[in-house]
């Protein structure tokens, strides 16, 4: 029953993360969802994964969100939605009902449980390709983080062509002024 | 009502997927869309571990879920970096305003 309580609270936290107007508040509600998910994973016997989820999902990702929101600014947008609210609620409820029917009613009984193996054996030997994929993903994540910290080189607003032509106009104007001054000075 | 742990996990999976999907439909802020993707990834995580537990292969479920955590974190980092750069260049995080395709 504890896991049911944790899961219900996690769903409520997730809803609050979406409803929150401020981005910082949204990130903090998401951290709550991650922490509760880690607790549920621990209750389900996935102890190693629970620790990783708690440190990465709750810690690292939340720090990244807060850093990015501090850089980008916590701006609230006006209330206009992408799709009308009744349509969004209707589609989401339909999605939940169909998915719930599929997984809770129409799902066949699970097969008999085989003998359990060690996590390290499964992770390093059976899922070796996953480790390679994770290494590649981590490298792309590092590049992404460098992108987060990179400064803007292009001017804000306007295309590169506009900036080049405006710079050239300024240079021509300065040259013209110099020529005019040169014509005036001998007199 | 006596619910099995697998059923409880599935209820959580459906709930989190529903909330994440709803968030994707109504959110216009780029960083909030990344938050919605994170919620969807939590649901996938829970589903993998629950499936591993019910089939007696918790460690296989854990190792698959670990890949999901890594991928999910990278998606968050890339999405956040994209959002910050778009905000610097265009001054907004509104997905409607930054879209250059008009239909």
C-alpha cells in the first residue's frame, strides 16, 4: 500500500510540475517526482537503480534546470495554450483510458519467473552494447553542456547578411566623412 | 481491493504517461516541455522495473532502465542548452514564436 501512496503522490507532483507558472517551481516539483520514483524503485527491489535515479534524476537534472533557468530567465508566458484546453483534457483522458485498458485488462499474464542473475553480470556482459551507447550519449551530453555555457557570437535579432551590410554602410559613411574633411582642410 | 505490486506500478505508469502527455499538449515554454519529457521518462523507468520484477529479472530491468536514465539526462541537457541559446538569440522561449514554419 505504501508504493500505491507514493505513486499517487508522484502523479500529483507531476501534475503540479505542469501547472506551476514559474519554471523554478516546475523544476522543484519535478525533483519531487524523481525522488518519489526512486523510493518506489527501491521498494520494487531495484536498489542500485534507485540510488542512481536519486543522484542523477533528483540531483544533477534539478541543478541543471535551475542553472539554465537562471541563465535564460524565469519568464511566465501568457495563458494562450497550444491546443484548446477541453481538447487537451479530452485527448489525455482518452489516452489514459485506452492505455489503462491495454495494460490493466488486456495484458496477458506474465511468464514464470526464471532464476535471478547478478546486476553486474547482466549490465557488463549481457548488455554490453548498452554501455557503448551510454558512453556515446554521455559525450553528446558534455557537448550539449558546453553549448549551454557558450556565448552568442551573432548579434541579437536580424540575420548575418543584415549585420554585414550594416557594418559595410558604416565603413562607407566613415570613409565619406574622411574624404569630405580632406577636401575642406586645404582651404 | 487487493492490488498486486505489478498492477500498482502500472497504475503509476499510466498516470505519469497521461500527465506527461497532457503537459506536452498544453505547454508552450520550451523548458517546460523538457520537464514533460522527464515525466514521460519516469513512467518508462517504472514500467521497465515493474516488468523486470514480475518476470523475475529485476537486474535486466535495472540495466535497461539505467540506459533510459542516461538517455533521459542527455535529452534534458540538450533541451536545456537549446532553450538557453534560443532565449539568447530570439529573446523568448515560446514555441509558437520561435517556430519559423507557418501553416
